[in-house]
C-alpha cells in the first residue's frame, strides 16, 4: 500500500506525456495536416524515440488523436454539467461526514459524474465504435516491450479520475486506485464491444449496463471503506 501513491504519480506522468503527444497530433489534424512523426515530435516537444515508446506505429497515433477529436469535448462537458448539478446538494456533506461515513454528497457527486461520462461515451460510440475497434486491434497486435505501460485508454482513465475526484479524500489510496481500475473495465470501447458482440445489446442497453456496473463498483467501494473505518 505504501507504493500506491508513487506508482499512481508515475502513471499520471506517463499519461501526461501521452496526452501531450496525442493533443499535438490532434491540433495538427485539426489544421488540415497529415503529420509525420517529425512534425508531431516538434509540436509536442518530445523526441521521436518518446513517441515510438507510446505509439509503435504512426497509424495508431493518428487514430487515437482522431478518436480524441470526436469525443473529448462532449465527455468533458458532460462531466462538468453533472458536477455543477451535484454541487447544489453539497451542503449535505457536513452532516454525513460527522457520522464518520463517506460523504453522501461526495458519493452522489461522483456517481452523477461517472454516469454522465458513461452516457457521453455511449453517445459518441454510436458513430465512432468502428474506430474504437481499429484502435484496439492495433494495440493488441503490438508486441510487448520490456517496459510495459498502458497502450491505450489514458484519456478514459483521466476522465474516470476526474469524475471520481469527489471521493479522492473519502477513500484510502488503494481503494481509490482500485475503483479507477474497476470502472476502466466497464466503460469505454472494450466494454461496449463485449456488450454488443457477446450479449447482442443495442446502444441504449449497452450504455445502461455500463452505467449500472459503474454505480455498483462505486457503492461496493464505499461499503468497503466504511468497513475499514
């Protein structure tokens, strides 16, 4: 447990580096360019070697950046709107905290933010799921390296951490990190593809199943935290 915070810090630094590369690529694409590795490296202020550490092929990077352009704004806006709505009930936090239990306001805020994130991703998937399949195929087919790091999903993890932020001070570090990992399994391309291919669900039912799973994980984690205190 003592290594949880340093490891999480290193993971966030890797995601920041990856985000800088993808964001620079997205900006070049938005300008109408089809950038090469040299142009992306210069725009992101990183080396070519760093780019290849995160993206073994240029196609994978361009696809990731394109998906970001399709989803980033909508998901960010959904989380922010849910946060504003939930904050109107924040006065309940003081009385809940006095009982020694995780704040109901905090848990409600986090649940609302995660639900908004799931639904925004579900709406985006209606048009971008084929691209998501392609990105998964590219990353799965990439041979493993000696310094394993996440091959995709940094954007999703950042959204999850942002949505769960009201619970960051309510949960032990290891529980918070486990919750992030758990929700990462039930939202996003992989989860939607499983629900489509294995369960044959339509888009609305896929979103509902994903949102239900995320809510269940939040509740289970809060209950475990309560048992610890």
